[in-house]
């Protein structure tokens, strides 16, 4: 790792040039392993149930994976600061590989759920430390460009994951969809062992962060339990309990002398805290497309299932496109992009609520794409300024900030749109009028979260921080 690179904006060709190629590929693999796994499991889930049964437990396979990945991504910076990036990444990749193989070997659904927990723990640690490598290997002025590359990795996964899963499902070999991840893990491990070195300032600490991590995990588990057969009032109670538990963890973290996250992470008046709030609220406010998008497109517009799935993927692809297009901005232009992006996203949500219920379909799809375009315009530049604001004191912990808050935002958002869907009657076999109302209100009800995301982005953009310290 190098701490003294010339600070300049790297060209895209340089990211795959001799000096940066291995680091770029390594970060991309770290992100794509988790992302492709997420989409592959969704595609193979029906085949898994046909083979080993346990349909009633299937939703927990995703919930437990997400909860465990949130906990380990939150712990990622702390683990890195105590044992170093090389060892943290080695543990992460072994955990993910063992979990993937165990999923493939699962003879029963309880076995599979346990394997998904192991896989999620490895995935979260992998994502947090892959983000940390951006700071280790690349000049500060290029960080926004690297976050655009991370968005590109997610976009590739969104396109290829369902296809890969579909191929293994068609071959009736769902187990090999998970076994196939093990050799990729081996390649990643070789790159880590050849390239990553541990820093000399690793720290020691006590067990108190474990209790805060447990609270974060409990909050994610409570919110993940909504929609698992609970009644409407029980769902609301679970969501409120999750907020209380998460709030307790945040208050404890703010007062702790041994923080898990960067010290300003939960202080919205700082550039770092404002940026982190943007990650949380924009993820919460835009989750409706991923949860209900294919359902609405199929039921309201007779879009075939495969086409509906890839139509929803367009939101991710426009996120990636905007991230790449605007990744070279700096200074005032970057701040303008930060401020404008979430406003574009808000417009996309409003237009989706207008056109998705009754069409026309091209305008509904365009509105969905606009949501992603707005996020991509802003995301990488906020992440870069969060890294800048963290400084050297929190350089190891800052890698956990973005993936943890993004995942928590998605979890709370999925619970929120589920509650909204239930409130408008989206259960059983609803008629067209109910589905149209759900397509409208699952976007409109989360607009306050987009408003908070706008405030977070503005707070990040308007507060002055050094370019790199």
C-alpha cells in the first residue's frame, strides 16, 4: 500500500494500467462477489426450495444474510484497525468462501440459513475492507472515480447475476451456482496476499464495541422480521422497536471512547455526518423499485417477468452511468453535482408515482431511470468528501460507513414500503385499483426520506473540508 501517491485525477485507462490494475481488479472482485451472490440466490431460490424444501423459511435466507452482512460491515473498520487490512480481507474471503460452499452443500433449510449467516458475515467484512482499499491505493482526487467503478461493479452484477442464476437453474445444478464462487474467492485471496500489507498502527481494544454491534444487528433483525407473517400493527411495532434499538446504538457510539465508526459519523452538522445521512436516507427512500417494481410492471402493464426484471435493473444502470459520467468533476462542480443529484432523484420518484400506476409505460420506465441517474450523480462525490473529512485518525473506520448505512437504509426502506403496501390492501389477489394505489403510494410515502437525503447532501456539499488530510 502507498500513502504518498501523487494526488491527481487518474484517467480511466490508468485504472487498468500497470500501476493500478491489480488494485482496481481486487476492489471490483470484492464488490462483485457480494453483489452477484445476492442476485444469484434470488434466481436460484425456487430451485433450492424444490430440492430441499423449507418454503416457509425461505424469506429468512435473505434476511439473515443481510443482517449478518450489516453487522460485519459495521465491524469492518474496527477489525481492520486492530489486525490490519491484509488479515481482515483474508478472514472475510475465507468466511465468504466457506459460507458459499456450505450453501451448496445444504441438505435442509436450517442448514442453509446457518450457511447464509456465515456467508453474510464474510460479505460484509469484504465490502467494508474493499472500500478501505480505495483510500489505501489511489490518489484522493481519484476517489470519486473509484466509487464510480464500484457502482459499475454493482451494475455488472445486476445484469449478470440473474443470468448466471438462470443458467444454473436451467441445468438443474443450483448447488454449483454457489460452489462456483469458491474459485473466484481463491483468485481474490491471491491478489490480496500479493498486494495488501498491514499498516503499523493497528490498535487494541476491549469488548464494548461488540455490544454496540449486537444492537445494530438486533435493529436490522427486527426490521427484517416485518413482513414475515406479522399483522399490520405488529409490523409497525417491530419497525418502531428497530428504530429505538438503532437510536440507542447511535447514542452509545457518539459517547464512546472506543468508536466503531468515524467520530463524526452521527453528527449531521459535520460534512462526514451529513454525507452518511445522505447514504441512509437516499437508500431508504428509493427502495420501492427493487421491492415492488417487477410486480407493478407485470400486473399493471403486462410486461413479461424477465423484461420486468431488467427494466428495474435500468435504475441501477443509470446510477452507474451517471457515476461514471460525472466522476471527473472536482471543486465547485462536484459540489453542484452533490446538491443537484438528490433533487433529480426526488423528481424521478414523483414522476414514477405519476406514471407507473397507469402509464404510459415509456414515461414510467424513464422516471425509474431518473431515480438512479440522480443517485449516481451524487453518490461518488459524497463518498469522496466523507473519506476526506474522516482524515487519518479514522482512515480505517471510514470504509465501514457507507456500506453499513446503505444496507440499513435499504432494510428500513423495504420494511416501510411493505407497511405501505399492506395499508393500501396489497395482499392476496388485489384488484387493479389497489395495485395502482400501491404503485403510487410506495413512492410518495417515502418522499420525506428523499427530502432528508437532500438535506444531507447539501450539508455535505456546503461545509468546507480540506481536500485531503
